[in-house]
């Protein structure tokens, strides 16, 4: 027994030493990340509340969060916050952790929350679902005033073994929690007799809180093969991710496999692309008149209650389009005044302001990053800045978000 205790103490000591050693190294590499945002034009106040998340592409691939002044937030984070920095890379998660740290512990899926003035709702799936007959989900509802928490569970039959499952939307209406779930099935779809295609199914589960039971479970979207053409779905990003929303929007893409050139090469060619909209209020699928094949070069897409936002980026144009959600009518279209030679790295839309980060790869040294802030109603460029990253050859900026 004494030997067992000694061995246990030695093992714990080794784990602690390695954890502290590598944690310290990661912390040092992360803390070293720095850059200066140099103003070229516009109003500096437009970027004062921005945070930039990225990583140093070293052996540790360490993360960092830097504000517009070039100050690294890692320097003010605790040791364990640095180890869990992934919680801070998304503004929705960032704010939820900031305001409800205990409730948010261990929750990182940005699509699995609903929030209003009174409540915060989270739906989490059991990650250990392989070879299980049922997949279990946990609903937690936090009363934001009293900090009291209610918890419920429901399960779905795992008829086909899933490679993975993902919660992609949560809403709460009329005493019911609506959870949109994506399942990737192991059994892929046979496609054009020459190959296979990933099989994704999308289910909506309506949970009645008062009855503590599933009210209805229905399949809304699924990958299909018809006449050697395959249809797949992709979720459009929601602007106010945690807020109540009447609609849930997907892009439906239909493809066919065709020959390319003179040889036996084959490619999947888009033949149709459209919006499919689920109306939570009337519980039915809708579509609008927009043919997305007209916008083959769209880079970023968002939606709010009444609008769909599309950013176009190509070698000939950088523009932004606002559509009416239901009719598909073009409400506004503006030129972003971003140099065409710039590679669109990423974009974020907040309060009708588009924050666009561009990059230009160089043979040696860090990429050239520039930041553009554009009013998407008027098309006016509110800010243009350049990142000075000298001395940080391995630095990559992956996300821009507002610290509200």
C-alpha cells in the first residue's frame, strides 16, 4: 500500500511538472504576440473596442488575443484562462463567459444558446454517443436575476451510427425549447455510381418544458441524390446568434458530377443554389425568389430577422448586398472600396458596420494584414488601417470581434 501511494505521488508530480512547464512555454509564446494597428484613414474610434484573435504558428501553435492598442489580453489572464483561451475567440462566447462564468463552464458551442432579458438557455449533447442506442441531450435554463438553474434531458434514437452530431440552433418560444441538430451519418450516399457523398441530416426537436418531454421530432433537411444530382445544405450565420429569431436559414446547393477536360477527370458542378427558410412561428419551410447562382463569388453571408447580407469578393469586385429575408428583394447594394488585389481573409458584421480583414501573402516574413470598416448602408469607408507585424514572422490573425 505504501509503495502504491509513493508511485501515485510520483505520477502526480510528473504530470504537474509537465503541465506547468508546457503551460509556461505556451504562455510566454502567446504573450510575445504583439503588433501595432497603424491608421491610414478614417476615425480611430471605430476600432477602439476591437479584439484580434490569432495564433503564433510555432511548435506550440499558441493563441493570443490583442486589442487595437496592441496590448495582449493574455498578460492579464489567469494561467487556466490561457489554457482555455478558445472560450474567448467568439464574441458570443466571450460575453457569455464574462457575465455567467459558472453557468458557461465547459460550454463552447456558439450555436447552442438562446438568451433574452430573463433567461439564458443552453443545450448540450452527450459526446459519448458511439454504439449507443440513444443520444442524450441536456437542457439548462438559467434565471439571470435569481441565478437559479433548471435542468432537463431528452434523447434521440441513434438509428444509424453517427460520425458526429452538432447543435446548430436553439430557440425558446411559448414554453418550448427548439433545438436544430445536424447529424453526420457513417453511411454515405452513393453518388452517380462512381463514388460517395457525405450524408448530413438535420432534425428539429421541440421540447415542452411543462410536460418535460419531446413534443415533436422532425427531419427538416437531408442530403439527397435524385437523378444523379445531389442536394446538400449549409447554415447561414445569424447576426444576433443568441437572441430570439423567427427564422432559421440554410443554403441549398444542388450539384452534378461532370467530366472535366479531355481525360477522365470529374468535378462536382453547382447547378442550383437557393435559400430554404424555416419559420419557427408558423412551423413551415419557406423560400424566397433569389437565385444564388447569380452570386458565385460570395464570401460571407449573414442573416437577421428581416435581412440577409451577402459579401461578394472576387478579382473584379468587392461589394455588399442586403436582401429582404422573405421576398428576396435587393434592399441595398454598395461597393466596399477594398483593393481588388487584396485577399479577403475574414469579415465580421456588427451594427451595420462591416469589419473586413485582408491579407497579402509574402515569400518571407508575416502576411500583410489590413483592416477596413465600412458602413453597409451608405458604403462609406469609416476606417482603414494596416497591421505592423515586424518581428512576428509566424503570426496569423484569425478573427476580429467587438468587445462590447
